[in-house]
C-alpha cells in the first residue's frame, strides 16, 4: 500500500447530492417518540436499553437509521422520521446502507454490508427487522396530495435554481482552477529554471579549469617537465581564439602537482577563468634543450 494518497478533489457539483438531501429532509417532519415507544421498538428487535446494539450487525450502536430511506433517485419516498421507521445502527452500517433497500443491502455485496463482513446471525437479524416492519407499519404519506401540486412545483423550482447556480459556479471554478494551474505551472517552471540556472552558475564558478596534458598522463608529463623544464601553455577561449605563452618550470619539484600548480595561478583560479571567457587550456612539453 502506498504511503501517500492524494485527497479526493472537491467540486461544487460534487455537493449536489447533499443539496438534494437537504431539500427533501428539509420538508420531512421529525416525530419524537415517547419513552414507551422506544422501549417497545427495542423489545421487538430483541433489545433493551442496556443491550441496545446495531440492528443490522450487532456492533455498538452510534445512531438511529431510517430503515426505509427518505430519498430514492432524488425524490422523497413518503416515509418520515419517526420511531417506526428508525432502528439503532452503527456508523459502518449506516454509511454503507445509504438509500438502499435494507434487506437487499444486508444480503448484498456492498462494502461493509453485514454479508460482506460475515455477520454470523444474519438470518436472525433479518427476521427481527421483518417483524419490526410488520408490527409497526412505518408511516408513508403522499406529500404532493397533502401540499398541492402548485406548492410542490414551486418548491422544486427553487431547487432547480440552486442547482443551476451551482453549475455556473462550477464552470467559473473550472476556469479559475485552469488559470491557477497554468500560472502556477509557469511560475513553478520559472522557479525551477532559476534554481537550475543558479546551480549551474554556482557549479561553473566552482568548477576547476579543464586541463589537457601533452603527453597525456600526469606521471609521464611531470617526468618530462622535470627533465626539460619548459612547456607551452595554450589558453583556449569560448569564442574560438587561443593564446600561447611559455612556462619556465625551473621551480617545479618532484613533489609538485602539475594540476595544482596551474590551477592556483591567478588567471586560472575558479571564477576567474570563467569570467575571462576561458574554455580550457592545453599544456605541451617543450623539449628544446
């Protein structure tokens, strides 16, 4: 498993289902139960206040879930929030079940469903929930008939306006995000190039002067330089021209290093040779006696 996972990008239209739920839940009445109704509901489920648990899987309960969903396919089902349509549930089951039919979900392959999790007493729990529905017959109303078609259509016209504004906002968000990506990309590229340029510049300033010895090989060159005591230094510039000057190496010793000797000269030190336009030097033994 990767140690890094990018968070899921947030979009405005990605929240549209939440708006739909709010529009439906906003008109569904919540009917508070009496203490006696709570005890009766638990009794039918085979529970007490002390043994209350998730009706779907038996884990510790954290909330009460609508046994029959309030919303299906973005429309109200007619069920309301009342004790006869609510059962104790754990967060895992509540989130996994969503708006699905409780029986199909419990026996289906949805992630974290009781069947998927291998709940051992699944059949018994289904039987209790069937008895629960048969005992209480959850209330189901025809909302349109109650409020009238005109009020109903006006209400959902507000919903369409909200969704339309969200779509317009999403289009604006896409444009702004694209601009940010482009500008950020250009800025990041410039920053990276500046960093690389600075690194290259710093590297060039600290680079040692390239030196070619003739004959090749430090040992052989130094042996002949000690023998003849003369060499020719050809300085080659970046513009293509070159200059030659003699090197009288009478102070060169057996313990000397030819590269250090040359690179410590004022004109060949790091930063100096680059600013002078020097590209490299070629040093040849002058065998004249």
